[in-house]
């Protein structure tokens, strides 16, 4: 096993953070959250995020249409802006195109990127275009703007908070598994495949949640809560208990799992790419927030656990109807050979 496999994606990122943090202005936030925070003045900050999609790693070009790929590559970045409570302002798109990529493919990709840009009202303001000797590689950077007092970090969860998510978990991972099943089954569970190819960036929801000071920590679910909850736990130095029976599972996911003899919780916890928001809220404010959220979006927020008192060793424990589960859940890590 190589050294990189041993430390994993997040261990590798920590080595970058350690080396560069001394250059960071104390008002800014660098590596470690969904986006970096660059203070503009006493009232506002910019937030900046970037995400790369590599063919054969993040997508298989004959399994996702170029248009959907264009949409998704922007959506996943908008999701990180949403997670900070910010409004997206501009995007930058870089593409490394290999010799097999046709003009038509690039045009359809651009159409998809434009669709999402229009939908979220974010102009493309720059980028870079180059040839690639290998796989098609796409990198998107999005800049957002947010009032300083509304920025939501991963490090602000407090003991007693209720842990919530904004929607169903596991659909995207199940959709990914369906790409390797027969056409008939893919059609039967088209909603799951769609959840994988075209997630929704919860920008309005993130803005709404950021208007409440009682919402403490927030991030988006890109690697699966099995991994993402660990980030909140570690950054906030708190422990988290998850009641797995409360994790929202769509009917489609449950039917698919019944038919294929799979555990939907595996998809929901260890899967990833749901791009729902994961946040913690003061327990005394939970009822009011739930009510107001439902009123505004016509969809509920789902409480899935609690933050235990601060000062304990940060850990995430899983329960099912109050019984501790011994299985440990991981999320997606690009380098680790085991995610447990
Ligand atoms: P997300 O899943 O929210 O996009 P990531 O897990 O990709 O977040 O990244 C976590 C943090 O690590 C972010 O702050 C990101 O900017 C930073 N990061 C990732 N790769 C690098 C790198 N090569 N150099 C510097 N920072 C990085
Ligand atoms: Mg994120």
C-alpha cells in the first residue's frame, strides 16, 4: 500500500493545510471547510470553492450525457457555496480535453453548464482550455458572497444541538450502482439515476438556514454522512450520536434495496453525492425552524441525531432504536482502500 493510501485523501489535505496556514490572514479561513472565506470588509466576505471531475474516476463518459455532466460539474460547486450560507456570484471553468472528445460533446457539455448557470443565475467569468493526453478533466471554481454574521462553518456545532439534513440520503449512491445494472432496472428506478446525475444544490435552503443564528454548523453531503459527520465532529471537537432509524430514505431507494437485497442505510451513510445540507441547530429552536422551513419550502428538515456535550473525544456513534450499532460507517475517500 502506498503512503498516500495509508493517510487517505483527508490526511493528504491536512499536510497541505499544515504547511501553508502560517501565511493566512487571521480574518480568513483556508483549507478545511466547504469553501475558503476571504473577508471583504466588516460586513461581507467572499467564499471560494473548487472541485475537479476526472473521467473514469468521477464519471464514465458513456454513462452520463455530456449535458448532464455540464450541469453536474457546476451543481457540485454551488452546493459548497450553499453549505457556507452564501450566494453564488461567479464561476470559472477549466477543461482538459483529450483527442477523442468531439466538438459536439463539448457543445452539449456547455449547454448543460449554461442551463445550470441560468437556473442559479451565476455567470461564467473565466477559465482555461487545454488538450489532455489522457482523460477528460473538468475543474470548476465558484465564488460566492455572504454577510460575515451569516457564514456557517463546520467548526461551530455545540453540545445539545440537533443534527439535521435537508432531504433523502442514499438515492445518489443507489443511482450510481444502477448504472451497472440492466436498462430495464435503470428505467424502473430512473429517479435514483437522476439523483446521481443531476443532484440539486440547496442554495436557497442554505441562504434560509444561514439567516438563523441558532443554526450553528453546516456543510454539504458530498462523501456520505459516514465521512461528512466526522468532519463536523472533528472541526467542532464534539461527539455526535446518529439515530439511524430517523435517516430519511426515499420510497424508491427502499424498493430498490428490497429488490436487490441491499441495506439502504449503507447507501445513505457511506454512499455520498447526495448534496443535501447537513447542519446542527440549537435544540430549543428546532421546532420553530422546522415549522418555518416547511412553510417556506414545502419540504421538511429531518432530525437524525444529536451533538453530545463538548469536551469529549470527537466521535460519531450510530444507534438503531436506541441500540448502539457496532458496524462503523465510512464515506468516500479517493485514496483509502478501506473506508471503515
Ligand atoms: P468538499 O467535499 O466540500 O468539496 P473536499 O473534501 O474536496 O471538500 O476538501 C476539503 C478541504 O480541503 C477544502 O477546504 C478544500 O479546499 C481543501 N483541499 C482539497 N484538496 C486540496 C489541495 N490539493 N490543496 C489545497 N487544499 C485542498
Ligand atoms: Mg462540501
